C-alpha cells in the first residue's frame, strides 16, 4: 500500500466504515487478484492509474 495511492484508498474506505484491519486487507487482496486475473496477456504490466480508475473523482 505504500507505493500505491489507489490501493491505500481502497483499503482506507472500509476502514473508515468500521471494518477491521484484517477484513480490509482481505478485500484489498481480493481486488488485487481480480486485477491480475483481468490482465489480457502475460506481457501486460501493472499500471496503478488504470487499476484504480474507479476511485478517481469524475471531472
């Protein structure tokens, strides 16, 4: 989470709603697995901005 503002925001959202640390980490890890499974091919590199685009405000 230190290197990814999107991952930190995803973790902080349930924490602010009162979810425990362990449960918030599980939610984050499930999201990260989903991101990895969604990569179209093995050569695709991880892009933080693309992975967490749904957390960015609409402008």
